[in-house]
C-alpha cells in the first residue's frame, strides 16, 4: 500500500513566506470556511463538520490521497510516510491516487502558521467521491515547535505524526459510522 507522492508546485508563493499573525490566521480560516461551501453537495444546516453518510463502508472503502501543493518536500515525504504507517496500523485501505479501485479521494490543504513563539500545522482534508462531490471534511491542527523565520522549520516529525494519526482516525470514524 502506498500513497501517491505528494508534490509542491514551483512558481507559487509558499505559505511559509507570508507573515502570519492571529488576525491573518482568522481571515484564512474564515475564507476557507466560506470557500468550502462552493460545491453542489448539500449538508445539514448547522453541522460543524459537513458530512453525508458514507456510501461505501468498512473494508470495501478504499481511499487515495491526492497530491498536496505548496508544502516543502521534506514535510510532504514525512506526511506521506506517516499517513501510510497510520493507515496500515489502523487497517484503512489506501491505494495510489491513480488506482481504479479507489472509492474515495482525499484532497488536502496543509499549512504551517506562526503562532507567537511557536508554529501550528493546520490541515483540511475533503473526502470526495469519484464524481468529485464532497462527502466529508476533516479539519485539524497540531502544535509545532519554535520556528526560525519560516514557520515550516517549526514542524517536526512528531507534529506530522500526530496530524497523520488524527487524519486516519477521523477517516475510520467516518467510514465506520
């Protein structure tokens, strides 16, 4: 079992080069929340984590992670490895993104944000069906260490491992609901 290699995009301004403060972070969260509503899937009003019942459950549910852009390659490699380990340990079926047996694609946004003297790894994962309709969203953040200028420098293996563990646990919780 192997996740597709997550990749960065050259030519984009990395999130790490932007200066963040609590106000900027709040604006980012609000913008992401507003943009999240820009699809055709209808969710229950007031739902904190928009979700529909998974059409395929249990061991028949096969996930593939889409590439994530704009994250330093060493963080992507660590995240990919951590997601693979967690998926295997928790018995979640994960295949490469181009595998035709996939039932769900997991599309993600990952960012490192300076939070005073420390950093936070912030992530949003959307689970979509093969037609691209969002079925479920996972959001989270993990505290990182002290950064030296670039917020990504404060994100270590422990932070990435915790984010991967939480992501896979949430996927299992949803697919077994």
